[in-house]
C-alpha cells in the first residue's frame, strides 16, 4: 500500500471526534481562519488512492480522503441479465452501499434512501464518461462500498469509481474526479469533512471531466448568494483538476509497478 | 415513453433553434398555468397546479413531532412525491419509484435548506413549540395526476400554493410539566395562523435540447433533452438549490449562463405565480 502513498500524506488515524448529534454547532473557522482539522478554507483533505484492491474484480480501487474510506469494484463487461431488453450500447449498472459500521449510528433509517440516491447520482456522473458503445449488449457493474463515512462520501465514491473503471480497462473519455464543498457564512470550505457538512449553511457537489471541461454531475443545497455560486463552482473545478492529476499519477504508478 | 418520428424530432429541434417552439412559445416562455387552492379539505393546506397538460397536487399536513436531532429549536419539513401509474403507464413499478425519488430529492434540496436549516423555504424556527420536545412537522405530500413534462417546476408551484394556503393550529403549552415528562399541549384547531411563505422558492428547469436550452419543456421536448438543470430561486433572486439531471456533461460556462437565465426567468415568473395564488385564494374564500 505504501507505493502510491509516497507522494501523498496518509491521514493520521486519530480517533474521530465525538460526533454526538446534540450540542451546539461548533464554529467551523477559528479566528485565525483555520478549520477544525487545521486545514485552510481552500485546502483539500489528504488523499490516498490505490487501484487493484479486490482480486476477483475486473478492476477496483480504494480511496481514502481524510476520514472517508471507500472501496469500489468493477465487474464486466459481462452478459446483461436475461430480463433486460436488447440494447446496442452497453449498460452501466451502479450500486452504492454503506457498510453497517460506516456511520456513528448503526443502520440509520435514512440510509436506504441515501444509498438509492447515491446510486442514481453515481450513475449520472459516470454514464457520459464511459464509452458505452464499446461494449454493446453487455453490462458493466460498478459496486461501491462506503467503509467509513466521513464527509463528502458521494464525491469520493465517484472519483474512486472512475479509477476502478480505468483499472478494469473500460474505455472512458476522461476520468471523473468529484469534489464537495460546504458553505458557511461568507466562507466556502473545500472538501468538507462530516462536521462541516453537518453544520454548514449549504453544500455543493461537482463531478467533472476536466480535460473535456464538462460537468457531469452537480447539486447544490442551502442558501447561496449569487456571487458565491460561481466562486464555489470555480473552486470545485480547480480542485477537480488537481484531483485528476493525482488520480492519473496514481494510475500510472500502479501500471509501472505492475510491469516490473 | 414518447414515440416520435424522425421528422417530428427535426421539427422540435428546428423550432427550438429558431426560438419558436411547436406550441408557439419562445425558449424562455412558460405554458399558461392555473392554480387552485384548498382542494383537499382534510389537509391543513393544499394546492393544485396545472401547467399545460401537467397536473399535480400538493398537500400540507401539520403534525406534532420531535425536533430534529441537533436542532432543538427548529421544526422540520418532510417531502414526498408520488408518481402514480394512473398518470402514465411508465410510472408503474420501478419506473415510478426512480422518478419519484429523483423529484423528491430535488425538492428536498431546494426546500429544506442547508444542513443547519439555512435557506429553508419556511423559517424552521417558527415551527418550534417547546425546546427539544415538541415542534411542528410539516408533511408535504405531492401527487402527479398527469404528466406532460416539467413535473418539478409544476410541483414547486403547487407546493408554494399549498404552503400559502396552510394554517397552523394555535397551540398552548400547558405549564407544570417536569423536564422528563412529555409536555401537555392544548391544540386549538379553530384558530390557526398562516405561514410566512416569502422565502419559498420556485424551481426553474432549463432543458438542453441540441445547442439551446428551454424552460418548461413538454414531454415531447423532454424526450430530446441531453441534460437539464433545475435551479430553485426565491423572490429575492437567491439560489437555494440546484440539481443537474440527464446524463450528458455540461460546459461550466454554459452552466453559469443557465443559472443566470433561470434567475432572470424567475423574476418574472414568481410575481405571476404569487398573483395567481392570491387570486385562487380569494376564489376559495369567496365560494
């Protein structure tokens, strides 16, 4: 695991601060302008990514962004289920699941809904990046498992899934890095952690194919003054660009290491 | 599913390119709509919106519940969307479920505000009754009766009409309850107070067909879309939620244009909606 990590700091494994739901909202920025975990407002969490995490899969990837840990495996292209209608382009089948120990409260009632929503959003984020016409009549399955939910879960799932697809050798137009952001008062906090997500005024998720300059998935919630929207969007796109480089270099490293 | 011939597809796309759509509208014109208030007597408030052949109902029920975790001084909103198979055959089984969930999440994103409740459609602290114990929970249930495109915008209009029609019963918290006991409440259903709906946003969906984007797409136009962006905007022009739909990517500059067009359209649409709601309420009161 240490190979790909060489250039990126592995996050410290301090115990997660107690995220009890009661209590007063903490102030998300210190007077000096640093965040709860010591980052600057526009600084991303330390990221670690690795492909080939699952042996049985055609391709797989593991990603760790701060406290958020995600594993994605890709199977296929393989024969579509019999029940499905004929399709002359390939199918992308996505599934996102939370591990039952991934959240502080075990198996929350809302988790099933969230899984369904994430599944739909992951599918939309990826489908225009995958060259579906290259595997007609067949299905590629993308199974994502959130091992530890630590904020920005969906964004990490999307980035990790596109790495896994690349690892599986599925033809894509571009990688799809995704970044989430939280807005609090007049500040925007890039790559928000769980606490920032919980107490923020609003949030945004952007997934983009950076070399094609195309946004594949975007959602916003909460109150956004109009000037903040474009600033936040630009910030996310810049972060996506940097994340894309990281993902690319990680993929290259794995290939080089595998060839030796 | 809408079945179109190649000629019809060309006609629709050509019309949009020339800013003259099949039904005579320009790209940024809404279909005429009508609003009916107070259609469900059992609910605390209700509204029905007909937008062209799209027909949706929203009802608001106020129930007493527990404040959300971590926010003892707030009430909460719960939104659900039902696409019944009576509206369209493709809503049967999973098809309806997926669309319902997509619409519901988009509405939640625009109406519930951020994680701490900022930017919510209704000031959530106004729904609070007794700290940490009791608050109002507004259940906003919506039903699609007939679908001819642009469901999300129609739903947001119906919800606004329903909220403006909603009366919250007067509640008196009887004193002399100790800290651990459930408090005693006296609910007076005769007297009710209206909600402040000045912050309720309207969703504007911009549908991209070919190189152009249009508002209020019909089902035929939606079948030709490559991507769509739904922007929730309130009366002050503040964006309170955004959802991208459709599977094709968008250029960031086009996206920024779409947001500003949505805000622009909303500034003429929202007064029309408000006037229409006021008119339907005076009709309902008069009858």
